[in-house]
C-alpha cells in the first residue's frame, strides 16, 4: 500500500473450479478498494504504476484475461479519478510449466 513497498494490502475472492478469469465485477471492485487504500495511506497520492501478477492462465485464455481483467483495472482507475491512467504491468504465469527448481 505504501510507496516504499513496505506495507501491503490484499483482497481475496473465491473462484469456482476450472474458472480461468476473475469475474469482471470482482476484479474491478478489488482494484478499486486497493487504490482507495493506497490513496488513503499515501495522503491522496495515487500510484503511477499498477503491477498485477496472475497465475494459472492457460495459453488459450490470454485474450479473455486481457479483455476482462485489464479492462476491469482500467475501469477501477476511472472510478478513482476521471483521466487517471497509471501504467499497468500485467504478468501472467502459464499453467503446466515443467520446470523444477532445487
């Protein structure tokens, strides 16, 4: 939540089995609540960059995740302030990676 990355805020929602995309309403409300918490903690300063790490997305679901989740983040930003457009970094980890780390 803070600009020095020393305090963090988490939103958790349950998903059904085999559900790849986070429902648009959930994603938008989670990001909106996180942005409000950041603004409150940092005296009204909004982040310049949003980094979202997403795990468990199959290759054939990339387009759907882009359409639903990234657009939900953009809508949450517009709820914070008209014209607020932080840089969005969306990192996706693919399913089925066979790498092993020892």
